[in-house]
C-alpha cells in the first residue's frame, strides 16, 4: 500500500516530533516517563525505517482526505457528500479502466465495471480520510490493470489543478468526453460543497485547496472533447509495425499527420503497408479526437483505421 505507507510514515514522523518535544521538557526526576518516551521513540524509528524501505504493491490503493465545510475536524464528514465524492472517484477509475482496455463508448454501460471495484478498507488519520483498496482473492506479483487505472485517474485529476496551461493541455491530450464529464462532476461537487481534498495514490500526493478546486472547475467547464471519423487524402510516409504508429503526408495545408494505428490491423499487414503503399497516393480513414479549451483546439489525436 504505497499510498498508505507514505501516510503512515508522515504520521510516524509527526509522532516522533511530538515525542522528542516531550522528552526535551522532562525534568531529571521524571525518570519513568523518560523511559516510556524513549521506548516509544525507538519504536517510531523502527516503524519509519520499515516504511521507508522501497516496496512495490501490485494492487490498487488510494486515500482521499476531505476538508472544508463538509468536515468536522477529525470527528466526521457529511455522509451524503462523502458517499457522492467517493462514488465519483470510483466512477472515474472505472471509466479509465474501460478506456484503456475494452474501450469506452460514448454512452451506455461502462464495460467490465466490476473489475474496477475499490473497497473502503479503513478510515485513516488526517482531516478525515478513507482508504480505498483493490481486494484480490490471491496475492498478485505484477501490477494489476486496476492499479494502472487508479494512477491514470489520479494523473488526470492532477492535470485540472495544474497551474501551467501547457502541462494541462498535454495531460488531457487523450482524455475521453465521458471521463471529462466525470471529472467535471467531481470538481463541481467539491466546489459547491466548499470542500478541499488531499489525494494519495502510489507515490503521488496531491492537495486540492480552494484555489486548485476553482481552477479545476473552470478548466473542466471550458474543455470539451470531439471525436469523429474523417477521410484524409495523401501519401503514407511509413509505419512502425510493432509500435503500431504511422506517419502520413496529407495533400492539404494540414501537412504531416502522426499517430497510432488501430490494433485491429495486424503487424504483418502493416509490414505490407511499408512495402506497397509508402509514397503512393492513398485514402486514409482516421478516427480524429480533438480537445477544445475555451473553444480553441489545443490537441489533436489521430488513429489510422484503414488505408487504401
């Protein structure tokens, strides 16, 4: 549990600071108290050393700490807000997993949603937080697809709070409209509820204060994704069969297009493309995804579907 280990290490460091402060205040006659605190200090040092040892956890985990109006110190959080916020985070993870594996349709049921399930395994110390984990019936050796989905969902949420505009545009280059909609709903919930968030997943530790939440809401509201098929005329410059990447010189001012080749086209077929179709006038059918921010196209993404 990389995220939890990091949190527990932070808490252990905080406890160590408190214990060290108490030791400094003791008088010579406080011998028994000193023994107890020194024993506690040694225990904390062992815990910190153990939690500082690099350890890869192959399953998914994320800790969400809420602050602001819905939270009363460390005592509690409004149940309606917490359940809705966790539900939207879970929905984002499910859509990322579908997008990266079987594909995410423009509408309808999210594919393989059951495989994206995270469980609340404990309430963790902090403002008020929940630890979400992937529970597997047996030990995993390699990283699971759900772990990758949680990391990607975290990366996308981070992009919306990122002050640098160019980094934001690069991060959302491949985002799907349904993913964008879920991110929009998540941040709008945070803003309307007057909430803040700390999100810890793997080695990533993100803070969404009021300013970051406002920026994320504005970004999500002014960003949209358009995806459609287009026919492009020009010449194939070449493909990388194993990497499923292409370069196509268009016959218009658009110039050279680079992108991915649909996985339905085999590597053997792509090798034939290199032998037969390079520098030959051709018609390419492509799936084009455009990301708009404030009505301006900030990113284009191309997938080659067929060539003839």
